[in-house]
């Protein structure tokens, strides 16, 4: 989401095209995974590595044409796609028969477990446990064109959702590192990050920013449709805002709805950030309709329907998402501390809390080094694992298992 100063600018008359990006990589050690502690080179300790092209043309009379095309860049592999350390593993509550089908006899649960393993593996891939909701694409981060007018901007393409923009704006980390608020609520994710096939109207005047957005499904305006809006007031001293997303699943049922309020207050050389979100999902995407695929595996349409309903229940959301943090600037060093909580209101009580400290040190205007220490505490059937600024962590080895992430990285902006 960060706007960057371009290293390369090509101007022709009143047109301008900029090449920009971030290269961020480092080493992390994460505990609590199925394979134990994992030490690896990763892309995106603080922010996801990326490369983008953006441009504008002055059309006169207060009108401008603009565009942005931004891709994901994985420094560790050179690819454009990533998966969390836990790969496509779903939480235990969406994997094991003892949680999905507790009313069945233990013998029947054991007999069904191989089938549930196959279904959970497929759902983990289908749901897309990463920073995208859809398949790999070169410009998967952003790709839109727009017309700026004297009364606002009209945009079309793939964009960040209003609720996620609001969440990131009032997050102490601005979505950076494993300590960012969004890291604790990703399987399934609590706030949709980006949408494709979107239209947006955006107004920015002095300290006020407002936008509305609608995204359409590829096959229908109802199936997969997403709506969102935000309003923010921001100055150097104080900021406050509210954002909202809601979408339908692939069957036209109302699915994930996220409402976010946030604020910050500058105190001396530091700034206090806080936000609270309401998360609701009564009809999770990617699950309704799987009974037809399960029936040949279990031999009974009724049992297949029971299994489908169990997965729907396991992936529903009814929770509060909270953040409190402080950022302090001291010369070339910036320090961050934060506490995040996902408070699950359902009977499974899959609560997650994270806290930690981040320090970045600027070597120049474009290059800095970073150190991150984050602790994830899971209670009940909570099972979140920390990732990084460029990827999500997935889940821990088992429900209730905690995890600690240590990371050292270097980031260069161009």
C-alpha cells in the first residue's frame, strides 16, 4: 500500500510514467509449526517485495488520466507466488472429525478421517491461504486505470478494499511485519485485502478522504459481488476513520462482512494507534456445494451434506478484532510496539493474541534494516502462526499451540 518515490521517470509533454518497487528479504525463525521450528530465507520481513509501473497524463481543466500496475516479487525464489510455512494446512477445527462431526461415534469419525483429510487439503488450496484470494497473476497486487476529475476520481480494475485500507492506515505497523494486526486473522481471513473487477469513486480534499467501491463476479453481478466504503480525517496530529466491506460468496449468499474504526494521536516524537473491527461471515466462500464432490467418497448424499455443513460451521466467523500500538521515531531508528487480539464469539472460542516489538534503522532514505520479535498466543481452538510483511503464516501444529517469530531483514525502495 505504500506509495514510493520512483527511481525511473519518463516524461513526455504532460505525461509521466514511473517505475517503482520494494525489495525486502531476510531470515526468520518460527516455532510451533508441524515440523517444529523453521529457519528460512523469506521475501518480505517488513513489506512484500514488489515492482510496479504507474503513470499519469494531464488532460487539462483539472482532469488527469492515471494507471497503476503492480506485481508481487518473491526475492527468495524469483517467483510471483507464495504460500505460508504451513502450506495449505487448515486449522484443526476444519480438519479433524472430532471437531467437525462430534456427534458421530468415534469409530465412524476414524473411518471418515481419510476423506476429511482430502477435503481439507483441497479446501486449503481453494480458499487460498495467502495474500491473494484468487490464483497467481503477474499484476496481482494492483492493476487499475482511472480518471481524476475536479469532483473526485473514478477507478477500474484490481484494488485494495476500503476496509483493508482503513485497517492498514490505523495499524501501528501499517500492515508491515508479523506484528501487523491482519496477521492474526487469516485462516480464514477477517478482512478481504483486494478485489478484482472493481469500480471505485474516490474523493480526497485536504485532510478528508472518502471512497466507495463495488466489485463484480466474473459470471454475475450477484455471485461474488463485493461492496465497500471508507471515510477518513487525517492530519499530522490526529486521525480517525471508518471502513466497511461486505461480499457475497460464489452462490450469491451474503458472506464476509468487516466493519473497522480506527484512530491515531501524535504525542511528541511518537504516535498512538488503535482500531476495533467487527467480523461476520455466515456463508463462507469456497464451501457451499462441496457435498456433490464428497458423495462418491462417502457413498451417501446425506452424510456428504452433513460434512459440508460441518465445514461451513467450522469456517464461519463472528469475532472482534482489536489493535493498540505505539510508534516512536528516534533519529534513524523507528521503534514499534503493538498488541493485537482476535476475540472469537463462537463456541469454538478460537482466540488469538499477538504482541511484540519491531525496530527499523534507516541506512539511507531508501534502505533500512529491521529486527522483529512477535509472539502469537492461541487459546481454545485458535491456531494462527506468524508470517511476515510479504506473506501470511498460516496455522500452528495444533489448536492452542503458540508460536514465536524472530526476523532480521533488509529493505530497499526504488
